[in-house]
C-alpha cells in the first residue's frame, strides 16, 4: 500500500470503530463500501474482511511468487523486513 492508501485505510478503520452499522456493511460487502469511500478495487478481486479480537489474531499469507526464487525484497518482507500488508499484532 502506498501512503495515500494507508491514510484511506486508517480512516475506514476509525470509521468502523465509531460506527457499528458502517462496520457491518464493510464486512458484508467490502468492495461496495471501499468504492463508496473512493477506493478503486480492480475487477476480479475478491475481498474478505476479518476482524482481530483480544483472543483471535488473523494471519494473512501472501501469494507465492509466480516463478523462480524469491527476490531479495520478497525475502526481506517474509522474514520480517516489513510490509504494509502483514501482521499488525507484533508491532
């Protein structure tokens, strides 16, 4: 995610915390809510919203590389080098 997308995402998270109806809509139809919030969602992309709780943490596995070995950048990301899409529970 770029900085603008992170800002938009942060605003959506804050809105979910403040508005239970908005959160329910996001969980039920994330693509429609994101589009309504001005975030483009490419065709063919399926979105799922998972909520972490005090006792449940969802881990997101990125897709495997298409072909060949991982690049240095990919290795850095999967070994803790950082990613804007990874686990937020350990920060």
